[in-house]
C-alpha cells in the first residue's frame, strides 16, 4: 500500500538519521563535470604548470614558472582557446631572452586580447629586478608586443610578483621593492598604452608603508579602481589598499583589514563594487573576505569559511570571482596520501553568499587549487605539484558547470485537499551519464546540513524523512528517487502527494536534494536543495475572472 506522507512525519525518533553511518563512510569525492586536465610538455621537469592561471571567456592562460625546456627554471606559459571541438593549446610562449631562474609565468593575467606575464626574478641591469611581458592576440594568434620595467628598477625588486590587465592599463606589483620604510616595503606600478607605446604613469605605495609588508603581492584592476594586497602589513595581519583614479591621478581611498594574523590580501579579486580578499591565516583554516562599496566606503560583509573545519586544509590560498560566482581554493598538503585539495563554489542566494559544492579532480592531489579562476560557468584550478609524465610537472583542471549540478522543481507548493505532483529535475552534465543518483529529503530545513567529507555538504538536516528517503528509495511519496542519469546527465524524479492527506501536514516545508554517486559508489556531487510547501487547501478549479 502507498505510504501516506503523514506516516513519514510520525516515524519514531529512534530512526533519525546520522549520516556518519556505513553508507557514507570514507566515500571519495571526485570531480564535478571536469572536462579535461591540462599539463605542460613532458620533459619540462618540475615545471610548476598551474602555479598561476587566468581565465577569460574562451581563452585561458596558464603559467609554468619552473619549466626547464629552454633555460633552467626559465619558465613558460600556455595560451588555451576554446573552439568548436573544445579546448586546445593555442600557443606555448617563452621570452626570446629567457634566462636561468627567470621564473617567467609566476604571475599571469588575461583580459580580452591582451595578457601580461611576470618574470619576477629576471636579471636585467640589476639582479632579480624582474620584468613583465605583454602579449596581444592578432590575426595570427598571440605574440609578444612589449616588455615592461619600472623607471626606478633595482636589484631584488621582483617586479612582476603580480600583474593585472584592464583595457589599455596594466598594474604590476614589485613586492620586494625596498623604500623609505625599509626592505621589502613593496610598490605597484601603473602603465598605460599611449599611442603604440606603454608608458609608466604612476608608482603607488601604501600611506602607512612598513618594511617587510610586501605591498604588491597581489593586484586587482578594474577601470579606474585598483586594489593592492599587502599580506604581511602589520606583522602578519595583512591589509588591502584601494586606489581610485581621479583628475590628479591615482590616490589611496581606503584601507581594509579584518584582524591580526590573517595574511589578508594574499590574493585579490575585484568586480563592480565588490572585492574579495583571501586570508589563508584567518582562524583555523583561512577565509575569503568579501567587501562591498557603499555610500560611505567599503564595508566588510563577512568571511566565507570552509563548510567543514579541517586543520590540514589551507583554505583561501587563492580566490576567483566574476561578480556572480565566487570560488575559493583549499589545498591539503598535510592531509596524507589519497586526500585532495578542493575547489569551493559559492553562489548568491538573494541575501548573501552560500556554499554550493566542492569540486575535486578524479586523481587525489593535495596541492590542487594552488591557483583558481572563474568566468561564468567555467572554472579552472591549478595544481603546480601534480604528477604528469613521470614528473611533478603540474596540471590544471577545467570544470564546466553549465546550468547543471542542480535540482529544480515545479510547482513550488501542493495542497493537502487536492494533492498533486511536484516534478523534479536533476541536472548535471553529459559526462555523468549512467551514474547513479538518489533523491533525499528533509522537513527540518537545510542549514547547517550534513558534512559528507571532502568539502561536500548535503543541504538537508537529519530527520525521519531523510532516513526514509535514504533507506527506502523509489517508495512513495518519491517516484524515481533512485535511478541512473540519462544521456544528458539528468533525471526526472517527482514527489506525489495523495489527495485528502492529513491536515496535520499543512504548513510543512519539505526540501529535497540529489546525491550523485560515482562508479565506486562514492559521492560525486550534491545538488542544491529544492523546497516544496504543503498548504491546507487549494481550489481544484481555477476560474478565469476575465
């Protein structure tokens, strides 16, 4: 006989589910819709491919600063482009003047048809003064068009520690630049394209500069606004400085900080009136701090934290932000064999940012997410120590989320008196075709949910209904709650509410989420939660008043 929904609600407390039981023990976390893994050329040695990367539309740029193909640790960089047949290497670049220990590719940034690549240890007239190489994409592809150096270059500046490109403007950090405040004070240089020549137009330092601050360790540039990270300012506290371009040039307009010992500003992202700053030393694991620009200046919205604290995880070593989706890298170098770093994806929920899911490659790599970036539904994460071709050459893993990895449902509510069906749609991506899925439910809300390990969180709170959907799949009220994803990586389960169900169900809010399993029955991904409201009555007939 069909199970009445009210019977589920009345299951005794002893059946409440604890998802640390055998079903979810030691399940590996695999990649979510990863399209492919890229790597540098075999024979390049421990090239650190993926130590720096940048993503913009159908183009990507990946640095390999320890590449040995031409010079010992001379470095290289790879331009990728997406065409009709997918992604491929458009060009592999090294400077004509490549020298030993230049570390070309330590910093990269790509916007439109222009890119900047830093070689911070390049010997010029001064030892390890550093250079930045500019590339442009023309009719025949990418080519080097200029080499930038500061007008006050000196030994050990490490000009090119960080780079940012926006239109006809480039910002370059020299984090080890010495100045009046002491060694490694740091500086940032701004260049603009005037005619056909790149010209240095400004040199920026912090208003409260101190020795060892490493101002310029990170930069983010958008239009007439520039954010600069100084992760060791104030000891190890870290600060972010915001500069705005006015009639008189660039001026410091704000200084952002959160608390001591955070390393705030290790990496930065800037989009519109929002700024994201990584702070890998914040709290037990690190955090990504979000700031918003309001009428009175920048306001600290709050930290984004790992969903499950783990002392072995370095959270927020890098961040990616495109204005709509925010990604945070979390490497795990001290977690032991078989444990991978993960890429945490946050999306807006109308009020703030919520953690949607964590992504990881199929092969466990502890340093995964050493560098990350996002543009729309495409995410890129680097692991500069991943094995490739028998060497620790490094890799970059590409994820395409599309509109998938979600659970949607219509209608949003059902009436007790007439009953009805909420049609659910599990959507992932074609590479998951044939994988098992299970739809789980809860009537106790979605926060804090249940940690499944590997950074994945099931957005359902444990209760009797969650136990029922887990242990009795494909039983009413869920239809096709357990099955195999179709050729597009989707499925169409549903929730059926019989007419005349118990009035006690009125006002109940159910939530469902789908868990997708891999071939080894490990948890591959967890979708968002889809809400269903149960109301007392609804007319079985709708009269058109027209």
